């Protein structure tokens, strides 16, 4: 049987147009794709030990000559000093500006490898080969790259679009269940905030999707890439439209910070954030009770989230204030205006947030 061609999405970012290819088995065709878009002559693959252990062999089959640069696994290694290790490896191998850098991993590897590519000799050709669901539907598209500082997440970075993004859903087979589920909350985010048709399909196909059934998963990933690509085309540097994709993230970031990034995977905290935003929108009459119930049911269907009943709403507000997202007791929050659409609302009150958070189980 002829191999199905990968789905192709063209991202027309103002600074660069590039394609995103989504297809089971696309890893095997990586070299042809990189050659086709002229992504570097000498090639370097930035990855981590976990991803390389599972899929390094498969990558090597496609790119036998590429030099791997392996970093330790984890958000705590998304640092300037890890980035310096990438620069050192590039320099030692004699990489010049004609080199290409391929990131092969989750969002941590993508952000950090992308940042190294953006800055080494003022810019190398970059390709992302994301291996987590979160990175496939979100982090690999849109050009945000960067690292953390001790003082906070993603404080150093750049906008640097890749030459191409190659997504192989088959690599998700080894992703831990919890990581996969965390990515699904971001998928739900796209459905609620941007695409009612996607939301309906998620409702219908959540079972096979959770089982990573390729027939369902591949088009869903491609749809998320299409949505993100379209938003990035309109607002590359996140001054307007792109902020819609922060749906669920104001409260989500507070929960992550309040628990020192230990309790929640990012997507899990976003799930709570989406529930809080939906509750506020419902209380304001911006979405109907049945729509609110449908969103809450879809989130609940993915299974239990880490507990929040030992956290307080006032502590979360404190984090949001520190995040400068509160001005005079009013907060900018993305609220759904229906299923499939959302808006940045500038006047959400602390009382509304407290009510929504306590309804989720937080103490006052
Ligand atoms: N640039 C952006 O626009 C953007 C958007 C969202 C998130 N991010 C960033 O992404 C990061 C989070 O990304 P993430 O959720 O992918 O986390 P991650 O990169 O830490 O990956 C999660 C875990 O899964 C492992 N893993 C990756 N692929 C695997 C596979 N196929 N099989 C088995 N294990 C695998 C990783 O080694 C890691 O342990 C954060 O740093 C966040 O700031 C960036
Ligand atoms: Zn997110």
C-alpha cells in the first residue's frame, strides 16, 4: 500500500513562511524534507537522553550524519548554561552559519534548541521535530524560543521561526500517559477558544484520541497546527490576536507558580484555568449554561486533575498581581464568548475570580 502523504500546513508568519508536516512515519522522511527546504548542510540534533533513548535510533536512520547534542531531561535544565553547552558542541564540531539545527524533543528541547539556533552566529537554519503532544500542537509552531532564568520562566528569548516543522504522531507512543493527557488539555483549549468543529470532534472522539488512535490523532494535531499557524500569521509577536491562545493560562500560571512548578503539568494547570474562565463567562452570561456544562464535562472526561483544595484563591490572586496582570483590582483574562470563540476581557474583577476559584475547590 502506498504510504499516505503527510498533511501539510503552511504558516505565513510575517518574518518567514514555512510548512508544518504531520504524518505517521514522517520521521523516516526527515532528511528529504530538510534537504527540500535547504535546512543546513552539516546538521546537529538537539535532544535529551529520554527522547534519544526511545527514538534516537529512528532519527539516526533518517539522518545518519547528524551529530547529536544531548542534554539532561527536565524543565530545570532549560537554562542559559545548558544553552552554552549547545554552543560549545557546535563550536567544537566547527559549525558555521551554514549549519542546520534540528530540535528533537518536547517543548523544553524545542525552546532551548531554538534559542541556541536563533543566537549561535546570529542564526542557524532551524527545524523542529516535536515529540510531545504539547510541543506538536503548540510549542513547535510560532517561533517563540527561549530559556528560564532563576527569577522566572521564559525570561530570555526571541521570536525565531523554524524553516520547517516535522510532526510524527507515532513517536507519541512512548510518551507517559500523564504527559499525553496534559497535551490534550491544550487541544481542548483550541477547540473552546477557536474552533467549534474541533470541539465537537473532541467530544465525539475523546476515547480513541486518548488511546492515541492514529486515525483520529493525526488530523486533530494538524487542526491545532492550522489554528496556531493562522493566529501566528496575524500576530507573530503576541500583541493582539495571539493572546487568545492564552485562554486558561492566567489562572494556570498562577497555580503552577503557587505550587513551585511541582504539582501540575502545564496542561493540567491550564485545565483548571479554562474551567475558571468558563465559570466567569457563564456567570456573566457570555456563554450558555449548556455550553459551560459541555466544556466542563469534556475536561472532566479526561480524568481527575491534581488536587487544589489545599490552595487558596487569595494566594492565586497574589500571583496574578505579581504577574502584573491585575490593574486596580481588574484583570485581563481570556474568556470564551461561545464554544469556538474567545476574547480578552479587560475588566474581570478579583471577586469574580475568587468565586470561580472557590467553585473549583480552592479555599477563599
Ligand atoms: N514556544 C512556545 O510557544 C511554547 C508553548 C508552550 C510551551 N512551551 C514550553 O514547553 C515546555 C514544556 O514542554 P513539554 O510539555 O513538551 O515538556 P518536556 O519537553 O519537558 O517533555 C515532557 C517529558 O516527556 C519526555 N518526552 C518527550 N517526548 C517523549 C516521547 N516521545 N516519549 C517519551 N518521553 C518523551 C521528555 O523527556 C520530558 O521528560 C515548557 O518549557 C514551556 O515553557 C513553549
Ligand atoms: Zn500552554
